C-alpha cells in the first residue's frame, strides 16, 4: 500500500481517536446515555464539547483529504510531493486534535489551514503531474 493510502487509513482512525474524550466526558456526566447520545453530547461543556467538535471536524477534513488522494492516485500522479502532502496532512490533524483538546484556538486554526492546503494541493496535483513525475 502506498504512503498516501496509509495516510488515508490513519486519518480514518483519527476520526475515532478524536472521539475518545467525548466518551469519557459523557461517562463523567452520569453515565453514557446510549439511548440519546447526541442529546447528551449537546449538553457537554469544556473538553467534552471541544472533543465533539474535533470529532465532527475530523469527518469533514477526512472527506477532502481522501478525495485528494484518490484524485492523485486515479490520474497516476505520484511522487515525493504527493507522499509529503499526505504525511503533512496526517501530522497536522494530530496536532489539530491536541490543540482542540487543550483549547489552543489560534494554533488549532493554523494547523487546520495547513491540512486544508494539503488536501487542496492533492486535488490539483494532476494539473502538475508532469512536474511531479
């Protein structure tokens, strides 16, 4: 499996890593309400609320990233830059989660932009295919 595909796999796992503090916060709120979990999540504050937002954002970011990797792959655009963009995306998402959990707002926004730029560059990479190969 290629580096970008491994990065897609890791990014998918990060969606669920982002949720780990949510479960803990729900248990601290009197137990995990498996009948109405979204209602309970809506009442979370602090770290729990930030973790819910990070979890939701992880789905959004994953979609763009996966599409970018698939666009590069289906057009046979490969090379060191595609690998690097995928790796930077994953690193930025890990840092993003930590910043969200620790309530580091401007730092979180900065690494979010880094991840977004990586996804967008992956999407347009077929345009520069001859340069990358």
